[in-house]
């Protein structure tokens, strides 16, 4: 572990209640040297899919050995299991409800990959109820892990972890592809699952042909940067995550056009 280990937090808790502060208190109580970073506490309540997208976009920008706690847990206290997911460079702690599906997809073929069912209850906090596993299970496990406790001390390896079906773009021949909106950010921009690599395969280099990008029968301009679409209405762009994104310059595209996750978008080479 790092001398000053990094622990990230991603939750749907918001900031009104003391939940986040309590989790940080537990972490610092176990390891005062830990550095805690908030990724987001604004996940739509109970939206496991959204949380899976956010942690997938975020974790790779942290140093190796970072520990990521993700708590979007509508089944808290039920039969779903608490997990520790181990990859070559990162650790993930949270519920077995599919929130780590993107991580599984990216890393399950690695020899370093393992999923551990957290059963070593002597590493948990004593608790009277089952509504706050972020405090009682996930935070203390992260704290002890950050102090160098071996991952195998926390429980048993499992292979039957829950996964969500991650939507994939559908190719239609070599000239068209259909994807969908997978995340709407705080600006009302709508990220899709169509990647720059997908577009490169349709039109290598982006140089000889143009794309027809369609959302709800509306043809969209593909911009190079936001301000380029100042007078274009609903537009599209390849964002800094390499994803095709719908936006309005200085506006909220999701509100104005009622864009929702799961909405379809198509791209054709003209």
C-alpha cells in the first residue's frame, strides 16, 4: 500500500445528511494517513447503472493501489453480499448488485482479478441495524485494507457475482451504428455508449467522409468543441472520455429535448 493511501467515495447519499462525514470519520479512525477523495455523492438515488458508469469513467485516473468505495445499495441489509473486487492496480468495495459490472468487463480476464465476499465480520463495526453498510462494513474494510491487510483476510473468493447487462452499440454493416444514452451529467449533456473508436471504424481518420448523426429524427452537427456549436441547437461532440455526447452550448440538452438514459442515437457515414 501507499504511504498515504488514497480512498475514493462514490455514493447516492447527497450532502444533506451526515452519512459521508461519518464514513470519513471511520476511515480516518482506522488509518489517519489515508487521503479521501470524493468522486460523486450525486448519483441518482438507487441508480446502480449510473454508479457503474461513473466509477468506470473515474477510477483509471487514480494512482495504483487506490481503494474505491461505491455505495449505491437499494438492497442494503438483504441477501445481497458485500464485496471486495481486486484488479491489477485498484481495489473496489461495495455491494454485489452489479455496480462493478464495468470493472468486471474490463478486468475479469486478468490473472490478478478476484472478487471476495466480505465475511470476516471482526473487521466490521458492531451495529444494531442493517441500513448503513457504508459505515458498518465498507468503510472499515477499506480502512484496514489501506493499512496493508491482505485481501484474503476479508473473506472467500466467489465467481457468481452479479453483473448488469451493459448496453453495446449495434453495427449495421460497415456504414452505420446505433447506440444509446448512458449518462447525463450536471450540465444536462448526454453521454452515449458510441465511442471515438466506433466512429474511427466507420470512417478511418474522420477525413474523407462525413457522419449523419440522428437523435429522434433530428440531424446533429458533430462539433470539435462546445463553443463551435453556439448557434447550432442540439449538437454532438466526442468528449474527453472518448464518447459521443449530445449537448447545447450553454444550455441543458437533457431538459430541452427530454433526453433520457436508454434513448437511441444513430450514426451513418454519408
